[in-house]
């Protein structure tokens, strides 16, 4: 993960909270109209998911696109 990118986005969104501002990443996987989400890994810049996601689809699929979205869980206090 690019930590400079997240720091820049936090500055733009005015989300800086301190020196130890880590992210809470999770990933959304989309394929053939189905979506799955990984668990959230709290307070890290180096996430490693040891998680298996299974999307049941029939093959051949009309969908040719697999979308992976890396997200940061936004917690408002």
C-alpha cells in the first residue's frame, strides 16, 4: 500500500488525528454482479489477508471483469 497516498487523502479530507494515524483496510471483490468483502484489518499500513473468498458463478460467464477495491473503513468519532 502506498502510505503517501493515504496521508495525502487524509490531508485533503482533513482526517488527520495524530502521529500514529493508521488505516483500517478491507477489500471488496466484485464479479458477475456478486460482491464479497474481506474482514477489516484495524490500524495497519501493511495488510495481509489470509482469507479465502468464494463467489459461485456459472461458467462461461458473460462478465469478463473482476473488480478489486481496496477501502479504508472510515470511523467518525
